[in-house]
């Protein structure tokens, strides 16, 4: 009987060791995935630095185009009025 109890304890000990080893392995895997995402985000940030530097100029251009577009729309609305013959008294 004593040997059976000792074998069960040994088996239980091994199962616990394997279980905790597996948990450690999963934690390492999760940390590796997080680290991979961090590197991916860093690369993306590094690539977008040149675009970020040009962003104020792009915004200025878009604002200028908006004003030009609004003038064009105003002209389009008022053009039929200009094209109609005027009554001469």
C-alpha cells in the first residue's frame, strides 16, 4: 500500500510540475506576442513620422482648396443669373 501512495504522490507531483511548466510557457508566448505588437507599433510610428511632419502643410492646402471650392460653388449658383439677358429700359 505504501508504494501505491508514494507512486500516486509522485504522479501528482509530476502533473503539477507539467501544469506549471505549461502555464509558464503560455505566459512566455503571450509576452512574445505583446512584444511583437510593440515592435510593430514602433515601426508604424517610425514610418509615419515623415507624414506627421508634412501634416500642417497638407491641412493648409486643404483649407485653401475648401475656400476655392466654396467660391466655385457660389459661381455655379450665380452663373445662370449672369447668363440671362438683362432687360433694358
